[in-house]
C-alpha cells in the first residue's frame, strides 16, 4: 500500500488492503521498460480491444510528464536519522488535481502502460537521487517497488543497471522492493532473478512479510537485505498478543539471518516505543513523516530531521519521577525536596490524572499517596504496573491499611511502603535507591540490546561474506567452464598447438601436436627444449619471438608462432603454434 499513498490510512478495510497490495505489486516502481517483440506486439494489437479514452489520456500523461513521485522517509531507530525514502507514484492531472494510484493503476495493468509507468518511476527516482547527491546528500537511499510483471521480465537486471548508469548513481543507493507473494509463484526462478539483481549491486527488500507463504528455508536462501513487516501486524501490536508475538518473532528471526527489519504504518509514539524495545531497525509511517515531494525531502535532509532521543534504541534517558497526591501542599513540599536531585518531576492530583501522564511519558519511579478520592494508591499502582511494568512503585502514606498494602507488595505492585510524616534525608535515599534499582534493570536491558545488536551485525557480516563467497565460487565455476571450452576447441584445431610453462615444461598439447610429435611419446610433462630445440638458443632460452622460426617434422616444414601468455590473465609461459609453410624461412 505505501506505493499508492495510502501508507497509514487506518480506515482502509482488509479487502481494500488486499487490493492495494496487489496493485502496488503491479506498479509502484516499475524499473522495466517492457517492449514486446514485433510478433508479440502485432498479436497484442490484433487481440486487444481499442484503448479506452482514459487509457489514451494516461498514455498522454506519461509523455507529458504529468506523473510525479512523492517519497516517504524511513527513520533508523538507532540514530534517529532518515536512512531511506520510498518512491510513490502520483498523477498530477491538469484538471482533476493530484490523483492517487488506486484510481489509475488498475486500468493500466492490462496494457503496456504498466511497463511504461514502471520504467518512468525507476528513471525518475534515479534522477532525483542524482539531484540530491549533487546538492550535497550522496548517501540517500531510494526504494522502488517491483511488480509481478516486472519481476518476470528477463531484462529486469539490465534495465535497472541501465537506469543507474544513465543517472550516474551508485547501485548501493537503490533498493528494490518485492512483495512476498510475487516470489512464491516460482521460488526457484525467483532466486535466480534475485541473484541477478544482487549482481547489479542494488539492495533487496522483501515487502509485506508475514502475509504470504514463504518458508524460513527460502528466506535464508534468498539474498534480501531487509524485510518489511506487514502494517496489519504493527497496527494491532499494542493490544493483540498474537500480533505482538508475530512481530517479535519476525524481528528475532530476521536478525538471526543477518537481515534488517523495517516496520511500516507507524502512526503513534507507543508503536514506535514498542518497536524500539524489541530492536526493530527502521520505521516508516505518518509518525515520522507522510509521503512528501522531492523538495521537501531535501529540506528534511538540510534540517537533519530526526526521531526524538527517547525513542532511540540505546539512548540514555533522564530520570523521571511521578508524584501522586490529592493534597497540593504535600506535592509542593515533595517537589521542593526532590528537585535538588536532578529528577524530571511530574505531578498528579489523583490516580486518573496520573494514568494519563503515564500514557504520555516514560516514567522511572512513582511515589503515590494511599488515600485519594476515586482510586486508592494501591489500586492506581496496580493499574500502573499493567501499563508500565518496569516502573518502580512506592506508596507514601500516613494511613496503614495493612491488608491492602501487604497484598500489593506480595503481588509485586509496590516496591516499598513509606510513611508520613517523612524524614527528608531518608526519603531522598529511598527514592535514590529506587532509581538505582530501575537503572540497574535498564542497564541490563541496554547491555542485552547491545549484545543482540552485536549479534545482529555479526550475522549481517556473515551473510555478506557468504554472498561474496557464493559469487566467487560462481565466478570460479564459470572460469573453469570457460577454460574447459577453450581447451576443447584448441584440442580439435587442425593446427598443432603446444603450451609450455615458465620452466618450458609442456602443460598442453592438442591432438594435431600429439600426432605430429608422436615420436616423443606423450607431450604432457615433456621439456619443450627437447621437443622443439630449434626455438631455443645455446643457453636454452627462447630465441627472439619477433624472428620467424621454422622446423621440419615428418618431412613437412612448419613456421612456429610464439605467443607469451599473461597479457590478460595470470597465466605464465609460452604458446607455440605450428603452421605449415612451403619451405624453410
């Protein structure tokens, strides 16, 4: 859906979601200019009905540059910075205004328009990348979606490479997004296509992860750099245990495989906070930014648009204390006493007001009165535990309701019970101890995040090394096949050919050479100076290669051509070719 400008529309139904996902696979960033062959084109013209007025208008729009790209930024949860943008196509109609993709892309699917639009999107995105780079932002990465028809185009990798070369863009700045169902139609063929795209140097993103039928085995084999968690899971992650488990499992699994994770459709700080805690790598959605025009992206780059520090994965937080009491003079006295210790202090006059503050702020320690109208301190802290289980909760009260307090302590709702009136120094020490307790838990979590982050980076490095090793092995295999072909060709050439190494030992002799020089037995391993002594001087060194030399074998004169090896390879030695001639030269 992001490809069509409905990136975070919560009102879209599940049926509309399915439709949008299918449409975005067909267009959003088609990087192919699929030109059918003459025969295919003629057949299509005969079989296809006449284009509708709308199709003709859309074709005119492509030629008149009425299409435009908007870009939705992605933010890194470790640094808070913009790390990528996703290209989203729109139609700037001269009369109807900005038309969203859902209103024109489905009608383009049945014709070559879908390919023309896709090719336009890819090339425009590369040109915008070039513009940003020229204006001082060379590290921007753009994601372009690939439809099913594009993905099956055998010229896809060539078209992508051509668009990059035309704009002068480093391939690492371009990401191609492929929806999971596109791959599963032909997993083996998909793997081959993805390998070809990786050879171009672009990054690969598996979009809509969790909605298809891909197995973990295929995810491990396919060379994806990122996976995007389907927005439906993220939307319900805060109040649906199943979706929470799915999102956490996807993040853990992808990190184990060395793949970065992007969550889409992020609309609230609470969603972002959940993803931060569970080590998601990047977010995309209205919470950070909607899709905007290219000039606005550049403005965001200039100003250094970032996420707030408290939403970053490894950011050290300020100490935040929440004081809850229905008596204003008590709150004022506590605030005067504790502000010298450098806490960020929030105050509330009752449980309901305190719960609202908890929903809006990240609180470390809560100090609450027990007897308050509407909700007792124990009831409030019990509710607070469910909302913010990592807070340290303290009751400060002049009333001792033993049973309620005992039950709250036993169930873990209360960390300590302190009595009024208080001793200033003891109260400060108790609260300082509560913060140390909280910070120790935070530090353990931070260390755990750092260890898991290091494991993730190691897994990514291993995945990269495995990919490099696989490519090298393929290169070696292709070279070996090429050498075998060359050997086979040389073996059957009618001209006698001999190859000798730097020590003049014969390492190759074709059939014609073996037949001509059979008196020496097998030529392989023989000394070329013995087989062709006429070509060497008295010190057993090859004579000047620039001088033609002739030898006579079996009553036939041959002119010998010597070619030193190693000009375009790591081979060393000499290749001797014996060509029949009329007489001794």
